[in-house]
C-alpha cells in the first residue's frame, strides 16, 4: 500500500503524536509499504486566514494536496481533526470518492471530554484559557472539525477504549469501521532499573506544561510534601520554552524543590527516566499518553488519574497507582505512600515494565495494516492491497510549493 500519514504537529521526534506517527510509519515501511509524512510547516502557507486559524489552514491545504495527488496514495491516515476538509470533499465529490485515497482517521481523545472536564476546572479557577468565551469557541470551532473528521472517515483508529466506545455509541460508526489501536513502545525504553532500597523522593513529570495535565494539583501536592520532606525533588521535563512561566507558577517557596528542563532529546529520555524514582502524571483529560507508557517501560512506578486512556494501561496497585482526577489529597497521599515504601516502588515498577512488553509496535502495526486493508476491501479496491518494496529505508515527502 502507498500511505500518507499526516498530523498537524511539529515533526520533532520528542513530541507524543509525532512519535506515534514515526512509530507507525517506520513499522509499515519495514513491511514493504511506501509511507510518506506531512507535519505542521510542511505545507505551503495560506494567506487567506490569520494565524489564529492555523489548524483550519493545515486541514484545507492538506485536502488540496491530497486531491492534487489523488493517484499517489491508496490510503491517507490523518490524525484528527486535520482530516475534516479532505473527508468532506471526498464525501461530496464523486470523483474524489471513487478515485481518491481512502481516509483512515486516528483519534487520540474526545473533545466532549475536554469541554466537560476543563469547564469544571474553569469554575474552580484552575484553567488558564477556558472561560465562557473559550468554551463557546470550542463548541463552534473545534467540535465541528472533530465531528466532520469522524463522520467522513472510512475507518477510525482509536488509541483509547473510551474513544473506541464513544465513536460507536454517539457517532453511530459500525464496529467494522472502528479499531482500538494502542500505541507501541520503543525497545530502547526497556532498561534495567536499579530500585533504591531507601525512602526516595525524586519525582518526574514529563510533557507539555498544560492546565489539563493537572498542574495545579501537582503544585498543591508539592506544597504539602515540601514541609515534610526536605529531600523532595521534582523534575519537569520537555515542557517547551516557557520555563519562566513555570517558575512563576510554583513561586519562590517551591523553586528550591523544582528543576525545569525545557527540552530533552528523544535519545536521552530513557536516561532521564532512570534518574528518577516516581513518575507523576495527574492529567484531567488525555488520549493515551505515550510518555506514561515510556515511563512504565523503564520500570518506573507511575501515579496517574483513573480517566481516559490511562485506565487502559494501569490497574491500580498492580502496575501503578490510579487516583481521582482533580484531587490534590489523593495525589499527595499516593506520592507519600511510594516515597515511604521502596518495596512497593519496585513491585509496581516491575509489573509496569512487564505490562508494557505487550504494547509492542508489532501489535500496533498489525492493527493499522489490517484496518487499512479492510477499508480498501470494503471500498472495492483489492488491487491496492499489496506491499510494494521501497528502495530506501525511509521516504520522507517532498512538498510541492507551486
């Protein structure tokens, strides 16, 4: 098959979605399929819309690119909501529907979940940008794009079971149109971990610093624990470039306990996990966070929330600890419990690593490959279902700007 994978995210490997794109793409390439990639910045700029509508522009330019090269691909795998424009064109144009590539969507999380959870956080004053005006913007701008991305897709790949269920119950997709496609973990994260036999308080949070990640509750927990543990340390890694903003967020009293690393190269992430004892990720809403899977693969005990895709990965007190979302006390108690109990840290970490050995890229590629093939069969395009050996290990797309 000739497959285009597109996502409106930076192409750097450290990003969660970009990491998934490359993981899937490289696995398909190894099986002989021809794979090309499109990321944010790869398409020509669109002067007809302001920067505020960057996601809108990407989807429109992506649709134009695919339509111009309709015979170049058998399948396009587009990460939602960037596929709405192509899906809509394909839905209303007989020519594109008949001759254009099949549209397989990947959906990480539900916009309904964002509106529900972050609306509650806004009422508590714990959301940066989710007042009434923002919520209205989500409903009139973001929700329609997600709706069209879902309803016009030939097939949906869902990284969490919550999404897999909702697409059938709310969006009325047939079971044959929806696949649960858990993300794989790179082999480099399966390190040999040395577990400290003493109380240890080296905490790690990794990921973009967003209000939806439960950062207010991290600050609450740090305030409570800092008065009891002078050796407490929290590293915030891969947050982006807003280091000063994070410093101001914690304030001068907590800064001695916090280290901020703006960017960590992908090849240094296993070593970062190895230097810490407990991974905390109290996110209020997610898809299935790849960084949690990577932490588990290194044998770290993980504390996260019992919501979204996290419950697909963790069974409480077996391979991690699940806490209630938006609950500072639960987070503080879970951190304290692991700090004081070396045996529990080792037990949970070892079980976490064993669990992640089942989350292989081979499993993920099997699901994606089968979904693409089933979609083409359903559309009567059996001749497109064949692997064509690529002359090179990787084939990255050359964008035409004319």
